[in-house]
């Protein structure tokens, strides 16, 4: 198991649609990959992580949501597709690839998703609230869409100075990490 480096905004892999996974091909490396993805997400306190955020061109994401008095909800989706949407949400979102940046994003309140799970079985997920929001955020990642591109142009322009400042910091963090590795 290992904690992977998370790709930051500006890296090309985040803005490219990922390749559909072939489960038979993926099967052998899947347990180790999922362990790494959950470890990486836990290490930074995230609730979702897409494979391209750790540099893999693969249509796969993991989600882990804390629940009251219950085990966290952990879900693996391979080749996920949103097949139904309803309602609307307008809430603040963050992203592990944009550390320190938050913005209110319009999402559907409920989504139905089809995917393959970690056992290679087809699943259908009905998600709402935070879970639905996380699913839409991760499927967007796999489509090469970062959350700030969901903002209206004007809001995006307003964010630009903050984003430039943050980018300089992320670069420094990654460079110092590379030196210590
Ligand atoms: Zn994200």
C-alpha cells in the first residue's frame, strides 16, 4: 500500500477523458490499486478520488463518505455512467487537485449511476445529497472535467488570481516532496 501523489490543476491528465477500463485486464492489479487509492484519499481527508487524479488514464473512481453511527460508505465505480438526474443542488465543493480552493457548484440533487464494482459485477447506484454530489464530481473527473469549469465564466475569472497564487504553492510543495523522496 502506498500514498500516491495527487495531480494538481494544470496537469494535462486532469483535463483528458479517461480510457474505459477492461475488467479482465485490470483484475490483477485492482486490489493493490484500490488500497492505494483509499489510502491516498484517507491521508488527505478526501471523500472521492478518480484514477486520473493519481496519474492513471483509467475510468475508475472511489468514494468514501462518513455517516453518523454507521461505517463509512465506501464505493468503487469502474466505467461509471450517470443515466438519470433530477433536482438541483447548489453547494460548496472542494477538490483534492485544487487544495485550498472552494466554490459553489450547480449539481443534480439525485443521480442514478451504472458501473462495474470491484468484483466485476454490474451495479446500479441511486445517490442523493452529498453522495450524489461526490458521484457527479468524480464522473466529471473521469470525463476530464474539473469542477471549476462548471462555474459561470465570470465566477471563473474572479477565481483566477486565487488560483494562480495556489498553483505557485502546490508547485513548491511537489518540488520539495520530490527532493525528499
Ligand atoms: Zn476533485
